[in-house]
């Protein structure tokens, strides 16, 4: 299959037209969002949904997020409680995904057989226009090969999926760079299943109630994606919280080493700036340079960024397989 690349910044109308036509035909298309690029297929076509799992090499028991063009469309796939409506009013469009009771017509392939469906409205006008013109919501996981960092540029998508999908719509680098916050509402209490740029504080301010502080074991099982090892660069990732520790790690050797840090520590190592928006691009760059070890300096500001720390910890987990 030839993968076509369409730059929405050059001709937005053509991008919307081409992407929505391919989606209606049941093709798999990578679309930009403000968080990371997504791998989209229309939810009304099971073969198209299967195409997502095949292209990514994604386990079939890991459900997909459904992306809608309008707030009103959420009620066409899920039961919307008053609390869910409040969160949607505050954060849609944006980087918040709500796990809601699904309506029975939503395909089990999308939800991996769960009785809930994850829903999000992306904050990028071109993407909402594509979904609206496709005529139905689209399911879209991050557009990376399973086990690779999520893609934040169209080139990242091509690096993983060129020849395996119909098209990539390029809207430039993603503004947020980390995946959406995923929350589930249980007994009118909000549980964070995956932290993202919509923070615990943002949500608590909106609903005036504390958000569940830890992800329950049961909840972990309800968000199957959290069982898999994610965001995995080939290099060994080491998190340090002081410059002394960074120096010790540097002096331990272990081959080509890169420093990722919010500021230049002048450590006589190749240094790249660390931020939520650029983390995945940096992990991919390190892979392409065959770096063996990435030292990440987590200063106070990094440590208080729950979403960034969550992804860094996942990247630093010991390897359990060879992906
Ligand atoms: O920002 C994002 O969320 C990006 C862009 C493309 O929208 N998408 C994304 O999708 O990160 P994905 O598939 O890589 O991650 C979706 C996460 C997974 O951990 C999955 O297990 C969880 O959401 N999820 C999906 N449906 C669920 C459900 N019904 N219940 C619990 N967790 C669910
Ligand atoms: Mg993903």
C-alpha cells in the first residue's frame, strides 16, 4: 500500500476532503490532534477498525478512544451523566477522554468487549472537520507501532507506519505532545486512569470534589492499555533528581549517553531540552542516534508535572521484552 502524505497547512480543504473520503471508504488514516497523532478508522465499519489493530500490531484486548466532532455526538454512542456533562462542558474540545457506559450499537472491536467506551473531542479544527465530514465518529489510538513512543509529527507516523496505512494528514508538530487525560466516573466519583495535560487540579476545580488519588487495581484492569509496556525507547532511561546523581550516572559509562534536562547542566554530555511537548520526539531521536543511555534530570518543575512524570517512569521501566 502506498501511504499518501497531505499537508493540511498547505491546503486544508483538500486534506479534509481526502481524509474524510478515505475514512468513509473504510480506510485507516493518521490524523493530527493537539495531543499526539491518532490512527483513525470510522466506528461503523468493523473491517476498518480491524485495520487499526493490524497496522499498529495492537493487542485486540486494548480498547480504542472514539473521537467526536461535536459535544452533542457523545450522546449517540454513550450514556452521559450530569457529572460527565459538566466535564464535557468544561474540557471539550481538549485533552480529556471520558470513559462512559456505551450504547449497545458501539462495536465490541472498538471497546474490546467492555461495557464502556472512551470518548474525546480533539481541539484541532481541521480534525473535527475531518470527523464531521466522515459522517460518524472515528476510533483512534496513537498512531505509533505498539510499544513505540506516540508520534508527535507526521514524520514519526511515517517512520512507524509507512506502507501500512492509506494516508497521513500533516498539521505540524502536536501542541501538547502527551496523550490525553483518561478519566472514568464510578458512582459519581472521578478516577484518573491516565494522567495528561488536563490535571487533577483542573478537574477538581471544575467539579468541586476530590478526584480519586490512586488508580485502583480494579481500575487498572478497566484500562487495559495500562497493562502494556509503553513509550519505550531502545536506550536505558535513568531518572535523576540532582546534578550529583546525573554526574554519577554519566561517569558510570554504558556507551553513548544523552542528557535530557529542562536546563543545560553543562555536564559535558550531548544535551537536549526536556518538555512535555518534545519528550516523545527526543526519545525517537535518541533511538535513531543509537544512544545507549538517556539521563533525565527531573527538577522540581518536572516532578510536579504528573503527566510528564508518568510517561518518564514508563520509559524508565526495566525492559521485559524485546519490542
Ligand atoms: O491523546 C490521546 O488520547 C490520543 C489521541 C490520538 O487522541 N489517543 C491515545 O489512544 O492515546 P491510545 O489508544 O494510545 O490510548 C488509549 C487509552 C489506553 O490506555 C486504553 O486502554 C484506554 O485509553 N481506554 C480506551 N477505552 C477504554 C475503556 N473503555 N475503559 C478504560 N480504558 C480505556
Ligand atoms: Mg498509545
